[in-house]
């Protein structure tokens, strides 16, 4: 027996197992698309790539692409706990030069913009961004849905409780899984009513959630497949991993991040993983697709 064909869809790689000319067994080996985090803010919680000059930022993005990223997610505003909002003009000054240069060199490569501001979304979509990743879940600027629909782009709707300045002030839920599910269901319906056709959900790990909330969501991740949209998971270097592993420095949490992702792969309910370390994610992918 051997693998003789590989096919791909929007989010997964699949290999089909044949024996000579007779199909005897089909094994779907699915691995999420890898979204690489490109923070161009000077105060990012995890890396601080905003301190690099433009050429260094472009080189960093190119390295992510060469390492195997399927999507790049550029963020010009830090949304870590207790951070203040960044004015739209400053956010655009950070994001647009990177977006333009990547699209100039890699016109067909999918680029996501991590923003909750309609002005930023509109300007970036004008310059050929493919995805708007709204960490406010259409709470900050609901008009983003109409802009995304206008450009026929993809929209990531993430759950968050409150805003970055107050979201970690004793967040409370009666049932975190059901409340996050119902929030996403409502916002997905709203986005569809505005004409958005390509929607991705995100449970929003770390955004207005305690360690217990985050773990409950991860343990029940399959519940969100009932939303009938692809799901993105962003756990890379998050605080809850540091709380569990006692690793204080975010950039030292990459191996722990991949261990979590490897444990969740068996659920096959995640379509995109958002990571800082693409090389490690690619190692995990190659091992997973080896068919063991």
C-alpha cells in the first residue's frame, strides 16, 4: 500500500491511501492551515517586531512564508490585557507599508489584517488584503461586516468579553462554552445579513477569560463545529500556557503551544492555527501527515 495522491481544499491537506488499482481504505489526514503572526507594534506581548525597521519586517514576513506559513496575519495594534486603543492613523502607518510590500512581491499570498477598526479594514482591503481578523467580534465597529462584504473578503469573528483595557478584570460566565457559542452564532448571523459570505469563527482564548474558562473552551472545542463555519484557534504563547507550565517569557512558550495543538489535532475541528513559530508548526505538520 502507498499514498499515490494528495488533494487540498481551502483549509486542509488530505492524502488518500490506495493499494494498486483498488481503493481499499481512505484515511483523511487533515492538518489546519498555518497562520503566521506578524506583530508590527512596538508593545506586543510576545515579540515586539514593531521595533524593527520596514526592511526587517518584510524579511521577517518572507521568512514566515518560506518556513511554510499558509497565511500571514499583520497586526498594528496591541490588544493584550490592559492596553489602550491605538488611533487608526497610527495603526495604518504600521500595517500598510508591510501589506503593500508583501502583496507586491507575493500577490497571491493570503494576507490577514488583525484589526477592529473599520477605517483600517477598509484601507487594507483597498490594498488587496484577503482577510479581516476582528478580535472584537464586530463589537467595536460592526460596520466592518459591510466593508468585508463589499470586497468579498473573509472575516474572522472572535469572541471577546469587554475590551483590552478591562477584559481581564474578573471575567464571569454562567456557562462559558454556551455563552461563547451563542455570541459567535449571533455575530455570524449578523455578518451574513450584511452580505459576508466567507466567515471564520474564533473562541477568543485569553480575551476576557480565566485559566478555567480557556481550558473549558478547549475541552469542548468540537461544540463549535455546530456553527458550520471554519474555526481558527489562537493559543500561541498565551498567558494560560504560562500559568500551566510556569514559563514566564511568552517567546519561550512555543514548544508548549505545539504540544497543545498536537493534543487538539485529534478533534479535527480547527481549520486554522495562529502561531508565532512557523518552523515548529511545520515540524508538527510533517510528523502528523506522515500517517503514524
